[in-house]
C-alpha cells in the first residue's frame, strides 16, 4: 500500500491533481462568499428575512433549515461554475 502511494505521488498525474484540488477549494470559498454576501440578502429581500433566521421548532428542538438552503445554493453555484469552465474539456 505504501509502495502504491509512493508511485502515485511520483506519477505525472499527482501535480495536476493537487493543483486542481487546491483550485477547487479556493473556488468553493469564493462561491460560498458570493452566495452569503449577495444571493442570500437578495433572497432575504424577496422573502422578508435572512436565511439564518429561517428555523422551526418542535419540542424545544430548533431546525435551522436556512443554513441548509445556503449550503444547497453554494453547491449548485459551485457545480455550475465548474461546469461552465470545464464543459468543453474532455477528461482523458
């Protein structure tokens, strides 16, 4: 197992894969900030409240479904951006 990992680290795919991983993390953070700074307030204007304030309570248990909406929007936006950047590039 250690030999396989060493071969993978020394292979020609390791550096591009590492760079893609780092760029994906940076892109995710950028999209997260965009959604929380721009989209969430715009949706809050439409519905009259911020996503963080969207909760419901059952027997003293709070369910914050607003944070789920933020996460869902982040995932959708990140997926759309990645699709736009890489839709013309075939993975080989």
